[in-house]
C-alpha cells in the first residue's frame, strides 16, 4: 500500500514552518481506495513568497482545521503504507515534526519519486515535478496546490512501478519498520524537531542544565551521530538528554567563535576543557595593529552576509547585514556588532577559517 502525499507549508525558518495544506491518496497498487484533502491552519503567518506561489493566504486558513484535529485521520489513512512524495525527505520531515510537537512518534517507510525517477528514467534535463511531468506527458492540474501535485505524483508512481522490473519500489513499500523501544521513541521525538542547517546546539537534561555544547554544519546529523555512538560521553547523553536548543550560524567562523564563548560561559560538564593558545608572532603579524579587517561570509539567508570586524589587531565582534551600506560604513557597522572577546584563540580561529575558505571576502579598511 502507498500513501501518496503532498504538503504546502508556510515557508520561513525551520522551527517556524507549519503545514497549510495536505493531500493524501491511499493507493493499493491498482486504484485509490481512500483520500484526504484539507487546508490546515498552521497558527503562524505564511511567507508572502509562498502565498504568491500557491495562492494560499492567511485569510483562507482562519477556519481551517489545525493539524492536531486531522492528525488521527492522517495516521489512519497512512497506516500500513509507505509514504510516497516528490522530495520525500521534506514531506516526511514536516509530518514527523508536526507529530513530534504533539508528542507522537510517526514512523513510516518512504519512497521518493525524485530518486526513483533518476534511477529508472536517467538523463532527463530536470527532475522537478512540473518539468518531469511535462517530459512524461503527465497532466498537472493546480500546480503548487497539494491536491494537484499529489495527483501528479500518483500518476508518476504508477509509471515508475511499471518500469521497475527489479521491484525495488515494492520492496521499499513492504519493508518492515523497526520496532522502537521507549528510549528510542524518546530520542526520536527530540530528533524530529531538530534542523538540518548548521549552528550551535545545547543538549539539556530534564532540569534544563546544559550537559554538552556542540557545533555542526548539520545539527540533526551531528546529534543523531552522537546518539548512535558508544563512547562514554555519548552514553551519558543518551541517558540524560531531555531536550535540545539550537542557534543557526551559517558562517563557520562565527559558529566557532560563539562556541568558544559559550563553552567558557556555561562550562558544560561533558565538554572537554578547551586549551588556550598564546599570541604568536605570526598571528600578531597577520592582524597588524595598523590594519582593520572585515571578514565577510554568507549569512542566514541568500540576501544576508555575516561580517566579523578586527580593528587594529583587536577582535571587536560580528554582525549580519543585508545592505552594502551597512558593511561599507564602518561607523554603522560598529553600532550593529555583537561583541566578542579578543583572545588568541578567537584570532587564530578567524585566520584559520580565512585560509581554509578562499570564497570568504577579506576587506582591508
């Protein structure tokens, strides 16, 4: 059995996303035997770009059911099914996140029609749903609405099953789902709310004490790795972890600087003590006291940049800017800074990051 699904969402930052529309077609391999199509009130505003794309606005959702009101129906219609979606990682993650907010572990097998199309129909110019369907002659009604995209995905699935002579799709759909222990369910509830972007994270115990501070380019992946490890620290984290809080920091340099600061401030019991560096001649020469350097890197979205200011050999702090004026006017930049301590450790980290990443822009003022 297959549950062919498509979701429309509010857009926005990871932890602020919500589902605005859901469509599920329960397909038994021959025909659709059940379906669920509904708008969903996400209890948060929709990004204007998403409204322009889908036509779904905040006013349309005022009287729509909230996710918890349709959650039982979602469980029923997908029971015993593999979740099928175009870019299944996204739709499945959104479902797991919504259920995790309700304290429920949602586990299903998944089949991604993007991956299966690439395997069974190679060398196409694009595998986006619209262009793929156009290449295959599949009609798409109501593009960027959940019911239209789910219907197109269903027709695509039928074609892929027919082409799949090795029956890998059927095998994925019928593979047993591992039984989770109570401890594994507790960990899964935490994992299902974690982002896949980069940043700093705090692992907390039940009393909100910080057990461990980490940093990673993929917070979900890093914590999942910790939970799967067998070293002493990982075993303690598995036993004591009650929640995780995080902060997005796309610039690895800023991430490391904030990581060092938070280790010093909070002194978590499971982090090894950071060794302090001394100011070397080469480091002093690099950050010469006659120079003021701006280290410009990517920001938290495509229109934003991160900036680190080192003025006359002293680290002043960092900020995020969306306008060149905010970067090029040093007085304006200084008013926006979040201060950081000017230590050899921090200066060494900045220099190492610049050397490792040629794409980072260094502006000498």
